[in-house]
C-alpha cells in the first residue's frame, strides 16, 4: 500500500514540524511590520515639522523633524549591541519577539501623542523618546530575522533564502506609503492634519499582534540549538566581538567595505528620491507616492534575483558593483529628475524647494510620470543589487557563537548612521550651498569608499559553509528543512 507523508512531518529534531517557506514567511512578515513602523515617520517627516515643533521658522522646524527621524537611526547600533548580546546568549527567536513588541508599542504611542500646540515642548521630547525606542528595537530585529532564516537554510541557497528578508525594508516603506496615501486621500486636508495622520500609527498595534501570533509558532534555529547543546555558545559576545582584535577588524571591514555604501544607496534610491520629488521639487504627495511606489513594485523582484545570483557569482561583485554604478550615475539621474518633474516658480536655497512669486508659497510641479518612474526604478535597481546579497554576506562573515552581535553592529552603524542621516545631511547641504545636486556629494563619496575598501580588503564569503561549525548540514539541519524544492511542494511518497 502506498502512503504519502505530509510535507510537514515531524522530524524528531527539537520538535520541528514546519519547513523553510514557513520560516521565511514568519520572519519576513514581522520584519515588514517593523520597517513599516519605523518608516511611517520618515514618510511624514515634512508634515510632522508642522505638528511637533515650534512655528515661525519653517527651515528650522524641517531640520528638527529630520533630526528626530535621524534619532531613531542614531541608536540602532546600541540596539544592535544590546539585543545582539541577548540573541547570542538566549537565542534568536526570543530576541525578535521582544523587538517587535517594543517597536509596535512605540509606534502606537506616537499615534496618541499630543502635538506641540497641545502640550508644548513636551511633544517633541516624547516624540524623540519613542523614535529612540523604535531605533533600539530595529537594531535587534533585522539581525535576528536575517540570521534566523540563514540558520535554517542550506549553504548553497543562503543568498536566495535570505533575499526574502531583504525585500522587507522596501516592502515596509511601500506599505507605509500605501497606508498614508489611502488615509490622506480618503479625507480632507484639515481632517488628516487634525487626526487622520494618527491612524497609520495606531494600525501598527493590530499588525504587531498578528506578527506575534505567527512568530510564536517558531522555534529556535537548529544551528544555534546544536551550538548551545554542545556548550559552545558565547558567554560574553561583547568581549568576543569587540575585544578580539581579529573580529573587531572584521566588523570594521564589513562596515566600510560593504554596509556603509549599501546604506547610502538604499536611502538615496528610495527615501531621498521621495523627499527630492515631494519636498525639493514640489511634486504633489499623491504623485510622488505613486511614482516611488510604482518603481518599488517593479523593482522588488530583483532583490530575489540578485540574492540568488550571489549564490553563483559571489556577494562582493554584486554589492560593490551596485555601489559603483550608483556613484557614477546619480548626477545624471537627478538632473533628469529635475527636468521631468518640471518644478514651477524659483528655487529657494533657504527653504530647499521651489516657491511661487512671493518667495514663500510652495509651488506645484508638473511631473511626467513614466520617465520619473523609470528614473526611480533604476535607483531602486541599484538598491536591490547592494541589499539583496548583504544578509548572506554578513551571516557568512562572522562565526555562529557571536554572529548576532557582530553582524548587527556594522549593519546598523552603516544603515543607522551613514544611511539614516542622509536626508538630514542632504537638507543641510542644500541649505548651505543653494544647490540641489550638491546633496549627492555625500552618498557618492560613501559609495566610492565602500568600493575601494571592499574591493581591496574584504574577502568573498560565498563559499563559507556555516553548517560546518556544528558538524555539517546533514547532522544539524532537520529533515523537513532539508527537503528538495520538489518535496517541499509535493510531499514525499513512500511505499509500505
């Protein structure tokens, strides 16, 4: 008699009864929500300058709002160190359950926060506090999700598997754009200013509960479980990561030779492109959201393409190639964006945007959608090149016993500091120089530094076999996670 075993047959290893697609889906769902929470503020940064900061000096209020946005990035490395230590000692699963809870509560709190008009200086103080909590949580989330998927994946498919996690930051931004667009479009400007802007933040509470329910079904990664069972997990991840000269050198190389350039390309291609269109050039928010959102949808599959490609050609060529191409093409791309946006009026260096004849009233641009979507799409294509393989690279670059801490630090210094402060630096440069294109000096410079350092000093990681640390994949990886792609879809037929 023939029987067909379920594709979720219990393997007997630590109670695993799920397979890699569920691992990826559960990890990615929670991470998308965390990025959604974190980027809500960024999408509304210009709007928040009128809600939580003193009126009277528009430029100062905008810079303060962008600085508050940057505050969340400033503490991400500290969150990485704090939660990374927990992840290396207690485990991956526990840590990213804590981080998503902190993120969700902080975001929902912004949704009920009184404005400056209601409580004065306390409003921006509380806003900064919640942004700091968001940054701390995100500092622990990304490393946990990336490592969780990587430590469930086969060595030969790590780039492809982790590239699903790499889509989450962009999808989180897309979700934030979509929710805010729907909210703003469904009510008057007065209603949105009064209460409507709170709804996307309050929605976070519902999304986080859903993510927690899904993630509670997960168990610790088989690789870390094996490491801990053998008594080889780290007792002092900070000391082993930072006091050890060899590992601290790896952290610096990962930062300057990979994540710093990756970060500025990510934020320039998506966030700064949106800010450039909507704030600097005067494109209506509906049009700017549509342009960037469409480009994101069209480009997102390339995260998976470049992640899978890195399994064959290596991580370095794709990441450094993306940085190099971006550095060479940003100036012509943004020149063309100005031309096709057709900004009206005259450019005000003090305000950093085009204004009407009175010198203060914002003007409304007349954008050509197809070429602008194409130009943003090209920038997001660069993003997929640098970001698609980065998780696999970082996982392979550090040993399992201190992986959570060591991986998270260069990632969040790169993305939190080099990338996160890009909008603030760009606005300050424009205000100081009076030139829109001068804001490109910063991302181009950082991308070039990464190409040089990465090209000369960073080793290729594609052939690293992380399972060898625990005796090999066949010993450590549960059968349900070791099945072929066909078995995952069809189940395994056995004869009796």
